[in-house]
C-alpha cells in the first residue's frame, strides 16, 4: 500500500538532467519524509492496538445498537464491560458479536439488514431499542402522545380558568385608587416578598 | 438474640396492627384515650424495630454464622464499616431497614405533633401504621432476617447448624458511598410516606384549609433532599466503581428511584399554587398519592426482579405482595377521594397565560411527561412480553432520545417560570426580565459553538444553562440592589439579607442553579473519549492532552482481598503531572473481582483510568482510559442542590415590616376582603408567607 508510489518514483529517476537531479533529491527527501511519517504511523498504530477486535466505524456504531447476549451483563456489544468479571472489558460473546457486525459491514449490507440478521440470530431482545414497527412502535409513540394529550387537557383547563377569571371581577366590590396604590407600593417595597417562589 | 430480634419484630407487627385498629376505633368513637393509646403503639413500633435492627447488627459484628442472612452477606475479615452496611445488602435486611426508617419518621411525626392538630393526627397515625403493618408483615412472615441455619442429621431430625465463615459482602457494595447511598435513597422513599399520610388524613378527616400542606412542606423537602442525595450518590458510585466511564445507565432500579423524585419535584412546585391561590387541590392530593405509590413501586422493582437489572443482588418473588399493597393503597386513596371530593373543590382562576400559575402548570406537565416516559420505558419490556409473548429490550438510547428534549424544555421553564409574576406579567416586564439573560445565553451558545460544542443538545443545554443562571443572578441582584440602596450595605451583604428574608424562594433559586450545573455536566457526555490498550511496563498511550506511561504492576494483600495494581505516570502536554494507581481486587470470601478506578478530576474534564485485567487473547495487562468532560459539575451541582434545599428549610428572618402596629396593617385585610386578588399581593407585601 505504501510502497507503490515510491517505487514508481524510483523508476523515473535515471534519465534526468541537473534539474531533474535536484527534483530527484527533492523527491528523495520527500520520499524519506513520507517513509518516516508512515513508519511513525505504523509504530503508533501498532502501539495503540486496541484490546477490542479491529472495528469499522459503522461496525462500532452498530455495536452500540445491539445488546451483548452473554446473559451476564446489560451492556451493548460495543460497550460491554464486565465489572465483576475476570476481564473488565468486552467478553467473548461481545467480541464475537462485534466481529460478526464488522463482517456484515464488510459484505456491504445496510444497517437494517445487519440488525435484522442479528435479530434472526439472537431474537428480538438483541436490539437495544424497541423496533419502530408493530406493537413495539407504541414504546416510541406513547412518550410523545401522552404529553401531547396532557398538553391539550392543560390548555383546556387554562381556557376554563381564564374564562372564570374574566367573569369574576364583574360582580366583585370596587377598591379605591388610594388603597390600590398603597398595596402596589407596599408590594414593590420589600424585595424578596413581592411574590413567593 | 435471634429470638429477641424475632420477638421484637413480631411485637412491632402487633403494635402496628393495634395502632391501626385502635386509631380507627378512636376516630369513630371519638375517645381520646383510644387515640392516645394508638399513638403510643405507633411510637412503640420504632422502639421494637430498633431492637430488631440492633440484634441483626449484633450478629454481624459478632460473626454469628448461625444466622442465614449473616452467612450470606458477611465474613470475618469484612471491615466493621461494611459489616454495618451489610444490614441492607440483601432482601430481608433491606426490608427491615425500610421498616426501621419508616418507624423513625412515624415516631418523629407522632412525637413532634403529640400536642398539635388533634383532629388530624389520629388519621395520620392510622395511615402511617397501615404502611408499617405492610412492611412488618413482610419482615415477619415473608422475608424474615432472623432465619437460622439448620440441617437434618442421619435420623432425619433437624438440628441447628453454624458455619465457620460467611460468603462475604458483594464486592460491589464494598465502597464507601454504598454505605451512604442506600440509606439516603430509603430515607427518601420512606420520607414521602409522611406527606402521603397527611394528605390522606386531611382528605379522610376533611381537615379544613391548606394546613396539611404547611405542616408537610418541610417533611416533603427533607424526603426530596434525601432522594436527591441518594440518586446522586448512586450515580457517583456507578461512576467510580463500575469502571465503564458512565454514571447513569437507565437501569430499571435507577429509574425506579427517579420516578418518585420527579413527581415529588412536581408536588413541591404545585403546592405553591394551592398555598398562594387555593388552586389545584385535587391535583396536589393525587400527586402526593402517586409519589407514594411510585416509592412502593420503586421498592418493588428493586426487590422483586420483575424487570432485569444490574441490582440483581436483591431479587425474589416478593413482587406479588407489593402489587397487592399497591392495589389496596390505590383503592383506599380513590375511595377517600371519591367520598370527599367536594372537600377538594377549589376556585381555580387564571388571569393570564403569561403568569406564574401557568408556568407551574407547564412545569407539572413536563415533569409528569418525563415521569411517564421513564415509567413507560421501564415497564414496556414486561408489557411487550405480556402482549406479544416475547421480551424486547429498552436500553439507554431509548431513554436518552425520549428524555433529553423533555429535560431541556424543563430547563427552559426553570429560567422562565420564577420571573413571571403571579396572575399576570406584562410584555414590558417580560422584556425587562429576559432581555439580558437571553442575550447572555445566545452569546454563550456562540462561544460554545466556536469552542467545540457541536452537539445540538449540548449546545442547547449550554445556552439554556447560561440563560437560567443569568435569570437567577438577576433576581438576586435586583433584590439586593434595593436593600443595598436603602440600608447602605454592600451588595453581597444585601444578597445574604435578601436570601434570609425569604429562604424558601431564594433557597429554591439555589436549587435551580444546582440543577443547571448538573445539566451542564451532563451536556459534556457527547464529547467523551476512550481508548483501551494492551500495555506492558514502559509502554504508553495517549488520550487528549494526557500521555499515560505504565511504570509497574504489583500485588497488594489484605485480609479481605488481594489486589493487582498498576502504577501509571501521567504526563500532561509532555510534562509529568501525577501518578495514578488503578486496581483490580479479588475478594477472598466471594472470589469476585472488582475494578477500583483511578480518577484525576478537574472542572474541565476527568481522566478516568481502569485496569481492565489481562487480555483474554494475549494475556497482557489492559488499561482502559477515558477522557470525560465536565463530569465534576454534576457532583458539584448535587452539593449546591443539597445546600439550596437546606437553605429553603431555614425559617425566614423576621423583618421590621412584620413588627408594624396591627392597625397599620389592617389595610391588607380590607383589601383581601374586597378583592382577593389584590389582597393576596397585599398580604405578601405585609410579610405573610
């Protein structure tokens, strides 16, 4: 992967003048720098080899959408972490599941297809979230529908209470402007007392 | 001693049953002697349950492994600190602990009010004793903590037996916060029994006015505060102990503790509508009933294993008892409400949509929506299994998706609500109150976006957090400025004076500020990073500005556990910054391994390092490092919430205004008689709370 462009550069070198020699030395330097950088990257990558299996970004994301089916944890396969186990990291089941997911991703399957395959293999409990179809759709609808219905009810209550309030003062006794002014003045005088929290 | 403990529990049960029966008889026959006798029996329950608790603790401290509960939850090498906490490590002890805390509350309520509210207290005593009867039934006949070890000999005759060593305490519980977290949560659960008892008593006895609310305000706040501390300590325990870099997993038991907290919060807000305006009486009564029933549901979910949970150390088939008690509670509450519903009739009027009243309505709507969403998600697997025959999972992503928008809306209301006036707020007042906080929020949003807050929810949380903080600050500042101008004191002294004059209001603002800090802490979650790497001695890994260099791995031996420890040197931006020592402890008695996370905490971020053990593939030690932004704000916010609640519990400092001659104050009464609306303002101006 890294050697191909460099070997091509090497092949072009012999038939050139001073100018090409200069460009040759430049390209040599560039090549050296490139190799140094790639070598550094390889060292860094090998140093940072994760304990988890090599994951594709999509596989990693999908790993968080399926539960680890080991039966000993409630984590997703991607975040499996056994606090009381011999190893506090992904268990064998989670690593196997993650590997399967990556294999599906490599085969170019869509997210839905992969999740469906997991459901067929492990049953519906494998999905971290309820599926958005059939009876399980209710899980998603109700937390939106119930507050909306409640909002309508609150709105209706507010409407009724406001109606009452507009009717109430009509029959109430009158207050002299002096008394009203004094009440307002007193109410504003004491901070922290004008209205309670 | 086991006989003493068992007898004490049995007598406590009988005393509770007597308190119910004699209390009812006293109410019906109106005989004071019977009522007093019922009250004394109610108080005696506390003494008897205390004896039972002391007996069980005695068994733990004397390593008496003839008692099954002690065998299952202790061992000789267990430190005394944890032997004490082993009381609530299992089913039987937890339920005994519930009974004990409830009996403490009941004792305090009955004792402190023994010469007050003679019409109300007999009913309160009956309700509290009724709840105690249920839990003491469980303690005596379903999950007795004093079961002794016994086995048959060759002839089939049963003999008492004794083990030489116990199985030990679950290692997950061997952490200092675990000694504090369950009692706090239980104090919250049991504490809500007090406002429940008063509400039901007031309804049953048709006790006039809003007095039950005044009496229970502090009890409710204390229970709410304990519940808040319990929830936050649980979150911190999960964070510091489980080694997964998180603090809230939406586990059913966690959710169960959140539900009554949410309805309790709604209740603390909506009672103000009843106190100030005489509105929402039915709502408040049902809110407190619901809170209590959610406390029982929470205990049931923790104890029964109806839904799967990581809190699996406390599961059994006790759920049907709780279901029965919940049904009885609901039937009693509904019957009391139906019979006395005319007592709750209130004159609800709303002058404007833009008012404190409507903000409370929406606050309650949002809180109840959150409560429903959490309850629905928690119980949906059970419902799905019942309807479809197959179980499904409802995990953290579901709860986050559903609850984050609700929580952000609630945060918005936290800023808007307190600045709206009772009855009606003019457009000018709105502009005056909200212009600067709104501008500040937007500015913070722009800065946050530039700084890297690219997650929409986090950005919104930052904007709203700054907005709410500025509204709170402006409330303190405006009030203090008036006092400062009048008394000539500096602005900070004036703020102190202002706060002490109305502790409830300004303590409430401090609680709101604490909640803002918690929200900001949560907003850091999308920016979490983690890296797991096999690391030998001398190897390093880099995460954010930190480089972690592995220096050594060693062993530590104690009587209770053996530990593998990694010594890690942390470099920050290339400079040696600190040492961290993550551990893995293998507890001898239970043979279970636990991680002890090493955390370097700062306001900006936590560096959280776990020694995960040896890789199953290569056998090399694995270090898992997390970089978790803003987590510390959550714990700091929790402390602010507790301080704010403490402040709100203090009595108001009396001002010179209250001492004015009665004749001069009479104008407010005149106003109240003529026009209730203005009278209410006038009374508040006069210092009536």
